C-alpha cells in the first residue's frame, strides 16, 4: 500500500493577502486625512499649526506613521496589479518576484530614507 502524505502544502500567499488588506484599509482610513493636511492645513494654516505638524512628523511616531502611509498602500497596489494581470490572462513568468520584489524594495527605501538617512 502506498502511504499518503497528509501534510498541507505551505504557502506564503496569506502574508501577501494580509499586506494587501492592511494596505487597502490603511489607505481608505488615513489617506483622506493626509491629503487634507497636505493640501489645506499646511499651505493655508497659521505658523503654529505648520510648526506643530512638522514637529510631529519629525518624531519617531510621525516617522512610523509616514512609513506605514507609504509602504502599506504600495503593497496593496502591487498585489492588485498582479491579480489584475491574472484576470486578463497575462501570466508573467516572474510576476510575483517582480511585483512583491518591487514592493519590498520601495518599502526598504522608505525605511532607509525615514529612519537612517
């Protein structure tokens, strides 16, 4: 008798779906607020408001917020691009490597600029 392998195959897909959903939720909740701050409050606000926002961005919490504001929507967008290509029956040979690698590179670059540079 042949013995069957009952172990499930491990996949890294839940990690990418998690980053996709976190990025989509983050962008939906915080992007409108950031757009209002950048478009209206900073240019038209008084000096006290501008200095407070710039001081907040310079803090560790502000840098973490900016890092999440940059990196999570990137993961969401590139995951969506990959699956949109699949919906159109375009299957690049190294699609996952290209999209997730690009998202990882941009995330590392944002981390470098915000925390190290």
